[in-house]
C-alpha cells in the first residue's frame, strides 16, 4: 500500500513539475514565441524520471508534449501540428525525452540496486561480526555479493553502451562541450557536418576542432554563441542555417541547430549541448516553392490582364494585381467573391457568361467568353475571359482558373477599321461622281464641237464648249494632284520653297482662279484686304493652293446666289485670313473631324459639288508646314461656316527662289523648230500630241508606237527631243531611254517622260534611266511648249 502511495506521489510530483515547466515556458513566451516549445519540458522529464523513474518520466514526456502542442506550437490552442518543422521538432522532443527518461530510470535502478547491495553488505558484515562461527557462510555470501556487484557493473556498462549506440546512431548531430568549450562527446553526424570525425574533435576546443573548416569571422561568432549559452543559460536555436561545408556533391547544406546549457544533478554547470539536424531537403523544397510563387507572380504581372482563381468549395476568388490595370481596383478593395464580379458584368452579357460556365461543368476543358464589365468609373470595358476547370479524379470541379484581358483597344480599332472602310466606300463613290461629271461635260462638249464641224453650231458656242472642256480637264488634273499631294505629305516628300511674298497678292491670285465657278453659281464675293502689302516668307504656290481650296469649298457648299467673304488682317505677330460663307454650314459633331482626310458630312455626300473630302485636310497640312494653324467655325446646319488661317509673322530662312518663266503666247510657234520623236503605245494620244506640236508650235514630229520602233526611228530621224511614255509593253520607256543614252550620238538629247505614273519612286526610276524631265499626264500644253523652248519651269 505504501508503494502505491509512493508511485501516486511520484506522478503527482510529475504533474506539478509539468505545471511548473509550463509556467516557466509561458513566462519566456514573449522572448521565444514559437521557438523552443519544449525547452522547459526537457528539464521536467529529467526531474520526473530522476525522482520517480521511467514511468513518471514518460508520463511527463507525454503530458509536456501535449501541453506544448496545445499552448506553444501553431496553431495554438489546438492539438494539430501543421508545419513540417514543428512535426520534426515534436519527434525530436519525444526521442530525446525518451532517452532522458530511460537514462534516468537506468541510473535510478542502478542506484537503488547499489543501495540495496550496500545495505545487504552491512547486514552481512554485522552478522559476520556477531557470528564468527559462520565465517565460511559469510565468505560465501561475500563472494555472492561480489558476483552481484559484477553483474550490476556489467548491466551498467551494457546500458552505457546502449546509450552510446543510440548517441552515435542518432540522425541528429549531437555534441557536448565542457565549460571551457572542449569537446567531450561528438557523434558521427555532428562531425560530418564540418568534414571531421569524432576522434578529430573529442578533447579539442571548439576553435581547434573547427579551424580551417569554418571561416574565421563565422567561427568567432559561433564561439561567442556557445559561451553566451554557458554563461546565461539561454538556449539558442537557428533554423535553416547555411553550413560552410558543402555536401558530398558540392551542394549547399542547411541545418537546424540549437544550444542548451547542461547542469550537473548535484549542481554546477557541466557544459553545453549542441544538436544539429540536416534540413537541406526541406530548405530546397521551400526555396523551390518560393521560386514557383515568384515565377507565378512575375507571370501574373507580365500578363496584360487579370489572373484569377475561384474556389468552388469556399466561394473565395483570388485575383492578381492586373485587376487595377483592368478595372482600376486593387484586389483587396473588392470582395473576393464571384458574385461581386458577376454584378459588374453588363446585364446583356450575363446569360452568355453563365452559359459558358455551364459548359465547363458539363465537361469542356476550356471556354472563351467575351463580355463587358464595369470599371471603377462606371464605364464598361470589353474583355475576353479564358477559363479552365480544375478537375479531380472523380471529375468533380473544385476551382476555376482563368485570365481576363482588355479588348477595348481591339474593339475600338475594329470600329475604326469599319469606319475607315465606310469612309473608303464613300470616298470611292464620291471620286467616281467627281470624275464622271467632268467626263460627261467633256463628252458633251466634244459632241457639240463635232456639230460645229458640221456647220450646225456657231463659233461662239464652240469657244464656250472648248473653254468648259478645258476647265473640266483642269478640274480632273487638280483632283489627281490633290491626291498625290496627300500621299507625298504623308511620306514627308514635299518641301516648301519659301521666298518673300506679298500675302495680299497670293490671295488675289487665288480669288482670280476661283472666279469662274463663283460666277457660274452666281455667288456674291466680298473682299476685304489690306491696302498695304503684307510681306512674309512662304511658298506662294502652296499658299495659293490652300486659299484656293477654301474658296472652292465655300463655293461648293453654298447654295447659288450665296454670299462669300474673304478678309485678311495682321493680328499681333500673325497674319490672319478668313474665308466665310452663308452656305450649308457644319454639324457640331463634324467640327472636330472636318480637317480629317477623306472626311465628309454624310448629309452632304449627295451634294452635286461634294468633292473628295481631301481639300481641307491637305490645306491643314500645308498651313502647319508653314508653322501656322487653320480652324473652322459654324453655328450649325444652314448657318454658314468660317475658316481662318493664321500664319506666323516670322518664318525660317529664305529658300532659294526658283526663276519664274515668262508665259508663252497662246497659239504661237516656238522660236526654234526642233525634231521631236513621240513614243507612246496609245496611238490616239500619240497622234493628238503630234498634231498639237505640229499645228500650234510648228515642230517637226515623228511617232513610234513601241520601244523597238522608237530605237529604229531614232537612228533614222535623229531627234533632238524624245517624249517617252513609260508604261509600254515589252520594252518600257525607261529601257528605251537607257538604250538611247548608251549611244554617243544621243548622249545630249532631251528625254522627257510623259506618263500617268507620278510617284516619287517613278521619278527616281526615270532619273536613273537618264530621263531629263518627268511630266505627269495630262500635261499642260503651255508648260510643254516652255520646256521644248529650253525653259526650266514646267
């Protein structure tokens, strides 16, 4: 009964020791946190086992482990262990605690056995003293006692060997150093971490044992930590410490190591116990996980859009930072739910989105959905959503993963392309209209001229028809020139030829050129120009083109009998020119777009004089090249419009002036009769040009309808000038030019290209072939006459 009470008291003492160890650990918790959860319980195990043996020791081991798990191992206040490091620490605790309990039990039993043997020896010795007669029997008992002592020693040695084997075979590196930091115990695992053997280290100080294996500065730090642990008794623990000694394959080795001060049972400091655990695999797995997470983060940032993950079990949706670029929200500013996103989707697009989600549930591997979603400003953004379902072995969907990207720019570009295509169709329709009208007038005039030849129409009417036909041809040529100018400006091929000019003179020339259509439509023109010259540096031809476009525009969009006003003034350091009318006016929504290329007011496309929609755009570009600006104003449909051109007072340095050729009198022969060869595969054009040169300019002309004929006739006729069509079959005009230039007798003749190809590349090709001048059809007869006469300007 007394033994039972004693055992119960031992367990009660063990409980008290655990409570005391828990209180001490709680007191140290602000310093240790999650580190060293079993620190105080090792001492508790040793005390319980020392007092009551293995039973109370193991009881303390279990009770302390559960208490530490509940109070100090995360998640706290539960018996679950989530982290791999905590699980390893828990195993180490039970393993080490079990060894401590067994060692204490072994020592306790040995002590008890020794005490019993000692008591027996005393009793026997007393009996020997009292009973000398029984000396023989006492001697035998003594021999028995000696044998028992030998057995006890053998048992102790066996137990010591067992402990030593456990110490040596432990997967944990263990070292025991005395107060002078001299190694007393070292197992193979600990020695291997620094590339040593236990024999190399035992008996040597910490510095001696590690010299050469660890860098000196690191060695000093570690030695200081050992000494601090001995002096203060504070344990020290490091997780994932990178060892200075590489692994067998040269790789980095990481260890968890800790230091604990060891005290003697009777009091005093025995030394410091160090334990080392190789955690390289755990660290590498953690590093691989970190790199994987970092790669995902970088990939998420690189994707032009939002990456999301929707957990169907919890209903939680995780979104990347692309949320801000897409909708203007930070991911943490909105609820992490699918419902919130669904509320932002345009109501008309929600059914389709739900349908796509159902397709995923029905087995589709991937779905792509386009819809609109509202951003932080309340505007809808066009997006494309690509989703995949994460399916398990039972084909159950646990989550959606997808990427949402902005399609707004693409949709706007598509709309812009559709608008451009619409404008192209309108432009082609208007172009056909603009070309057919002059052609119809020319055809009618030619018919009337034919009647004149028959004597049914008078010469006055013939002259009017001829003048009208010339005006329509000039109109067609101007359409083509405007189109070519737009192309050249877009490619930066037009250069301004600046010279000192009188702006008033340029305006009067533009007004004179616009008078025929003005008078034809019965418009009233009001002119308010300065009395004094307004000088400036500019390209006169291009400015006349700008003001001519504005006047023609006013003429076309003003009903017959309308009012047109042209005025000019000096405003500050600028010249301001206004062209106003009381015509059709401009819709408010058209004002910002009126200077765009090929832009026309849809309500006026059917207007008889609608134009191609390029005059205002061309004018703006030319004005901007002069450093100025052009603006448009209108009070609305039927209220007329006003265009204002502002040109700077100063301009870049004066460009070299091109000499102006004197005009050639009409219907007069040239002062010099030249031999001219006309080469064109279009016989009608060749004959008409031949008649023009012969009848009007009095030149001697021959015709060739292809390249080989031209070369043959050139040898016979020896022309001074060759007018070449470029686009001929078999042998084109450039090839004819090269072959002529290859002959010495034709090295100095004048070669002139008359062609419908007027691009810059075509001009360079002509120049490379040795052609002197490149003229685009239809050619002004007067300009051709000036060229033949030896004049430069064409």
